[in-house]
C-alpha cells in the first residue's frame, strides 16, 4: 500500500468526524439564536415548537394513543427528544457533506430553514414576525458552518489534485493551505495547528449556542402569566355547590381522593408549550348563527353571577382502569345563559369552540342547553384556573369526554352546524358526540401486589357523569358478584368511592369490578379501545395471596 493511500485512510475518518461535529454545532447555534429571537417574537415562533406542533398534528391516531397511554403527560417531552435526536443526526450528515462540499451544508441548512418556516406559518395565528427566529437561526448557522468547516479541513494531511485521469479521491484545496507533501504532513501532525484551531472554533460555537439559548430561555419567562394568575381574586359564587358529605370520602389507604389536586389532575392536549394568556387581553367571542354577536372580557366574566359546581372530567384517551380522570370544584359563568344572550338561530346544532392554541372542539347545542351545569370556568378548587388547565378560562360540559366539551384557553364560541364545520378530533375520525361511559376502577390493591391471607379492602372509584353511580360490584376469579359499599354521593356529575371487604384465601387471584349508573344501565363488559369514542370493558387486577 502506498504512502498516499495510508494518508488517505488516516485522513478520511478524522475529516468525517470533524464534519459531523461541525454540523452538530452549527445546528446548535441555529437553535440557540432562534430561541433568543423567539424571546422577542413569542415562544410559539420557536422552530422546534412549531415543527413539534406539526408533528403532533400529522401523527397517526394509533401512534398518538400509544404515546398517551405509555408516556402520559410526558408524551410531549418524548416527542421533543425525538425531534432533537433526528435534528442531531441530520446536522451530522450535512456536516460530513459540508467538509467536502460546503454548498451541500448550505443546502442542508436551507432544508432545515424551510421546514421551520413552513411549520411556523401553518399555525392559524402566525404573523410575519414569527418566521424571524428560524431565518435568524439559519443565517447565523451558515456563518458558523463556514468557519467550522474551514477549521475542520486545516491540519489534516493533504495532497495536490491528481490528474483528471486519476481515479483517486480529490478534496478541494482550501485557500491558503499548502499542497500536501510528506514534510508538511509530518510538521502538521507534530504541531497540530488544525486540531487546536478546530477545537477552539468548536468551543466558540458551543459557547454561542449555549449563551443565546440560555438567554432566550430566560427572556421567554416574561411571557409567563403566573404572576397575573396569582393576582386574580375570584368573587364569591352566586350559586354555591352543596357541601360535600363527610361520608363521600372512605377511610381506605391508597384510594383515589374525592377531589383531585391541581398538580395531580391529568393533562392531555396537543401543546408543546403551554399557552400564556394574559387575563387583561383575553376575550370570549360568541359568533356564527346567533341573533347578535357577543364579546366578553375577563373582568366582565368575573362580574357575572358565577356558579360553583363539582364535576368529574374524563379524557377520551383514558384506558379502562386508567388515570386520565379527575374530580374538581369548578367556578364559572353559565354557558347556556351566554348562548341565550347571543340568541341561537334556528337550525344550529353545534357550538364550535376554539382555544388560543388553535384547538377546535365541537359540542352539540342540545346537550349544552338540556339543563346540565355547563360552564365557562375560571376557577378550580378555590383558585384561578392553573395555566396548564386553561387559565384564564375554559369550557366544561358535564357528562361529555373532554375532546367534545372541555376547551382550554377558550376564546371563541361559533354557533354553527355539524354539517358545515368539523372540529380537530372529528376531522381525525373520532365520534362527533361522545358521552362518558359508565366506568369503575380498582385503586387498591394494585396489580401484581402480594397480600397476606385474611380481610383485604378492595376499593376504588366509579363514575358516570350526569347520570351518577347507583351500584358497584366486585368478583373474584370469575365467581359471583359481590355488592360493594358506596361512599355518599355528592352529585350525579361526580365520581363515587367504593370499597368491598374480601376474605382473601391463599393463591393467585383476579379481581374484577363493574358499576351501574343512575339510570340502571350496567357497565358494558365489551372491550373497546379509546378510538373513536372511548374505551370500554371491566377493570381487573391480579394479586398473589401468600
């Protein structure tokens, strides 16, 4: 093997490695600068957030349900991690190409910029300024890549260009770099100016990326409305919720509390960044098939006769026995009263509600107006709504899954028809109307628990909002059903705790639960997934008694 071939073999892996690092650092600079500019134009203009939002919208329903079921509220963090990993791989590839042909690196950055801009402008509320973070990030990254690539090429053994007829690989000579000779190669390997220069340039790029990204993160905090939320003073309710009976809570260790704390309440939505809406800028508009449009400010909402109501909310993504259900005391204005104020026109059968984040949710007019306590809520468990749960206001309709009733950060109610417009989830194949099923869950003992023989408390919660729960039964190993003790009922719109005393014998056992709602309908044993209108079946756990 010739000396030139040995030099080439040593040179190529090092050049590729430097190229990959150059590409990665250029991408990091792009993201850092974009984050810094987004601190001026707004968090939703960040290219990572915008691309993530598009990815969520394009994710197939089965994959989306899988992510929610397995990652819960961390599904968005997993998505962001996936985007960053793919970006890192892409950046490494264009870096490897760029050290041989810089134009290829610029083309890769152009692709990155195009994807970012396309994702940003796809948002309904996007403006011209929203594309600036992506453009600024790509522009600075192009400069960073140019210098990094030049530094990557310096200091590696080179040779002059061979004749055109030579089959050997040829790398363009960088301006100012002497042609390869054995003498210069030995000298460069001894002194290492290329390696030190490349490391210095890489360190500088890393500092720029970290400093700009960190500064952007700090400046983005000015969009946070936590202080504004803390300053809200909720007025006393004009219609107070009845006092919850003391017997509504059973003294069973491990059972789900009657009220779910704000921090424990489930969160399922499509937002990578929680919308930060100032109550001073928030308004609710009622438009569409109405006699006259109505617009309400947050201060006007506070001055309305407010209703306090206990309500269990359930996500359609909740699997049988799952945790995407919560019970809270809500405070809000009557939604039916607001719609009557606008005047619903003949033929309207849908209220299409829209949130600040662009989410649309459809709710049947007849369901809202049938006498149930539907609200535009601004309070939860005695405080202003938590930001992640819709501050400053959200829509709630008892008895319906959240995807057809519980619009967070709601800003518009359009009275229309199902035939004229479809909401976000309906467009993706979910049922346009979906009442919460009669459901029950075993909280204790937990699945796969090891128990001692003797008396064991089997307990949990059951719900059928707007219908109530009248009976809960438990069986062991498919045997006869045993009636459980029900805690006192608060209202038909809230869940009920239950408990059954089991004399547990030794062995492996399967416990199963079912409920009957206030209309006498028994919880169906038929197993169904969450798509298209909610999961069904009986919850069960397997335990070992020894």
